[in-house]
C-alpha cells in the first residue's frame, strides 16, 4: 500500500466533493435572494447531479483507454470555477449553466482518482474507505463554508469558494517533482499497466444489479441533502442555522459510516456493510420524514448519514471486481451514480414538493430505499486474485576452475 499517495488523493477528494456539497448548501440562499421555487432549485440540483451522472461514465471510458491523471486537478478546478460563477450570475439560465459546468468538473475527477486510489490501496476495503471518506468530509464541510462565506458576504462573495481548489492545484503541481526527488513511483491503475486477471471476464449482469442498488441509493441521498435544511426550516419551524447544522451532521455521520463500512468489509466481507446499510437506512429516513420536531429530524439525519454510507466503499471495489478490465468505467458508473444520478429525479420531486409538501417527498423515498434493499440482497461477492509478478531468475556466478596443482616431488 502506498500510504502517502493514498492520503494525498484523499485530500484532493475532500476538495472536489466540497463543491458537490456546496450546491445543496447554496439552494436556501438562492431561494432567499433570487426567490426561486422548489422546482427551480431542483433544476439546479439536476444541473449539478444529473448531468454529472451522464458524462462521468464517458470519462471512465477515457481513463480505461489511457491514463489521464491530469483530469484530477482539471476536474476540481472546473468545479470551483463553475460554482463561483453560479454565485455571481444574474440570471437563472446562466446560474444553471455554471452549475452544470461544475457538475462536469466533478464528474471528470472521479474515475481517474478512484483508479489511482485502488492502485495505491490494493485490495484493502479500508484504503478505499479512506479515499471515499475524503469526499464525504468535503461534502460535510461545504454547508459550513457556504454559510460562512455567502452568509457574511452574500452571493457576490462566492469567489472565495474557489480558494480550496487553487491551493489543491498548487500542491498537485508540486507533488510530482517532490515524489521524483525521493525516488517514489506513482501507483498506476491495473488497466493502465495492461494487467487483466487471467480467467475472469466482466460480469455485466452482476454489475447491473449493483448499479440498480446504487441508483436506489442516490435518489434518496441527493434528495435528502437538497431538501433537509428546507424541511427543518419550513415544516419544523427551526432556524437556518439548525438546518445547516443538520446537513453538516448528516455528512459527518456519512464519513464515520464510510470508515466503518471499510472496516466491516475487510473483516466480514463486502456484502455485510452493503446489506446492513440499506436495511438500517429505511427507519432512519422514516424518522426524518415523520419527525414531530427539529431535534428528532436532526437525530434521524445523523443515523441516515451513518447507515447510507456503510455500503459506499465496498460498492466501489465490488464494481471494479465485477468489471476487472474496465475499472474506470466501473468507478464512473458507481461512484458517479452514487453522487449524481439522483439529480435526474430532482425536477419531478421538486414539483411534487411544490404540490404536496416536503414530507410527502421524503415518505416516497422510503419506498425507493426498499427497492434498493431488494437489489442489494441479490448481490454476490466476487474476489479476484491479485496478479503476482513472476520473479526473474537471479543469474548465479559461474565457478572458475581451480588451478591445477603440481604433483608432489
């Protein structure tokens, strides 16, 4: 395991998903300053999440054909630029287009970064959970950062949100020469090395079941993160600070759940955290949907974040083992779907919220999780052997003939 590279990649994941989490955190400010409706802000969530889910597998295909590590810094820089411009825009259309650009940047980052993280961590589920938790931490920091910046300076201060990406890009530019001076070699994904596990083909049928479960994960998660703060403020009559706190605690609990899921995957197999996560998330979401007070809703949100992220890292490595010759495509379709495809349902759910209220939408999501649980129960593990390089024979020195001895006189 290349721990230094894994930790550095985790740091870039924090920065990248900071901008993913900043989109739902911006929605209450957009509604307050620009008077957008639920349908309008759901369309913005679609721009960030739905478009990202469409283009992310395309980036996975590009990474599978050739190693493109430059997509990692280009991704989070594009995300930062798009989100900054969205805060400074003066029309809904420009705001939507800028958020869509941010979503494309977020999508470009994930396949190459996930491949490098798997190469650095090997078969360890905890290694992938460490990388994954970086994204969760980034999303958890986003509400506090957005509230601090936009709450203090308004949407015109959104340019400050680009600072983390600029710092990370500077470190990325410096880390290559730093590694070379110390004799380190970068972890190269197996697909780039041309390594294909002998006797194992891509199992698209099993991967399809995993993708269906992931879609059932993403729709509730994206919707809850987009509507939780609004639900607490408008339905439970709490302050904006309570709503932001609930969103932050949800994502922090997700970070804990990600690490716990990696530990459970290493000790009890990947299917244990996957199935347990879907099963326990159902009552947690019901507690949020039918909460009689803001305190109950916050507690339910914490449990929801913890349980929803138990399957996160095991699902990524399981997807890559289902498609061993296409790890970039597998990570693009799972890690991308997990954080993005739920945005495709956002406009319809936003219209439903306008017509029937947020509680109705949250109750509907409980049924979506039931479908995801059914798909998760049908999954089967697939553990592929790690290719072991054949040691080359060390040439043995050829013994020199002993000089002839003279006969004794």
